[in-house]
């Protein structure tokens, strides 16, 4: 399959290129950028030096139509909403890495993003690109909307226990630690390294926009409304997300009950790993262990003293939280083994 990447100079575009250039069943034919047209891709992504001689080209739908079968749109939020319908009209399939088609209710964009959705008809056909929940829909989709990185880690940890009815659905608290690459490749004062180094900074601790995705996906699994409290923290690492979830059982539960929910939900899932050990330094999920991989590591602990269930979820925000998940969706669309091009084990020590 011939692949184009729109907005390929950012971090997500770079990770897409890293994965797709090594993918045995695709060819990257076009990479667009507004800012670095004419420059070699490896000038923006130095890890790709020696792997490709591609150059960034201007965004031209006619050229994409001629040279590509499927396009990844790795544009900033708000940059895909008017572009994607034109790509679909040109006969291209699209995997959108932005937030522009993730939410099914157009009104949610006004509430969480502060703008009115301009392509509501296209929004209706978008499939939320979380394979563990929507694999069958992704197979036949023209448009896949990849989830947000923090939403991915949170949803995957919560689905088993919410689906099994183990916890109160209106009292779920997600505490997230997030690496700096989640802020994108354009630095701000907050993401500037001297400001971030050595700190643990809470930000957007109420009303974070990823709540919309989390509640949308969980509410589709249960008749009782789910409410999630969601507070991220910027920490001193480049990649990775660790979510610590505090949930409260409806009635006394055991380790066996939680294991049953986890295995019943994720049996056979190629990129879900369970992490709960009694020895060693990695007894519960740690994002360091997932770096460079498409794995989501999930673990748990029961707190009998406070009648609390702790769920832990760790991912590489740039892979399972973005580009790797996009490639996983691509494999599903192509009808091939969805681990193709994604079998990296990561590194240790790191």
C-alpha cells in the first residue's frame, strides 16, 4: 500500500516514518510539510538518516490522489477538520492522528475544544481507532480517528473493570504522569527543558479535553453513566505515560475478580501485557519498559483498608499513544497481521 503523511515534520510524523519505513508491506511515497518544503526528511528526524532519501513536499491533494492509497494526517488539532473530507472525496482512505474526528457528538467539540465542528457528516462515519474496542469497525473504515495518548492509556485500564461492573461509575479518579513529547515539537515556556527539568507540574487538572474520549468510550459499554476525574502532571521524562487510577468497588472484590475481568477483556490481544509481580523493581507498569514499543502494560492492586482498587497503565505516548496505534489500525485496514512492523521489544536498560 502506498502511504502519504501530511504534517510529517513533527514528532508524530517522525514516529510514523520510523515505523512505516521498516514496514514490509507499505511504501511511503509522500511526506508533506508547510515549514520545511524541499528539505530531506532526515534533517527533521535525524534517526532516519540512511533509511530514506525522501524530501518534504507541499500539500497537494491531486498529487496525493495520484501517488497514495491511504494518508495519515498528523496536523495540529483543528487542522484536519476541513482537509479530511477533501481527501475522502479524492478516494483516499485516511487515518487522522488529530482530535478532529474522535468525538461522536459534535456538541462535545464546543464544550471541550471551544470550536464548532465544520464537518459533521464526515464525523458520523469516523471510527475511533482503538483496536481493542473497535477492531471490526476499523476493518471497513474509510476514516479512522486515532485516540489521544492519555485517553488510550486511561481507557485501556478502565474498560475491564467498568465492563464487569466492579466499581462505582461516578467515582473514578485518573492521575497521569506525562512525558514532554506529548506537547509536540514546537516548544512553549511550559515545555522548555529548563522549566520542566527536575519538576512534577500539575496542569489542566480539571476539565482536560481527553475526558471526553474516555467517557465516550466507557459510556458505550454500560447503561449507567460513567464520570471520570482526570488530572495530568508534566514530569521529567521525554516519552511515556503512567496512569494511576483510583476506583472504588461496589462490593468486596478479590484479586481473582480483577484477573477475570482483565483476561476476559484482553485475551489474545497482541499489545496488552499484564504486569503484577511480587519481586524485582518492575512489579507494576512503568512507562520506561514500554519505550519504543506498541505495548500497553496494565496492572492493579487492591487496597482493602480504604476499599479501593488501583489500576495502573503504562504506554509510550508516541507509539501506542499515537503513531504505533495508527500503524496497528493500518494493518487492520489492510487485512494483515496487526503486529506487522510493530514487533519491537524496546530496550533495557534505558
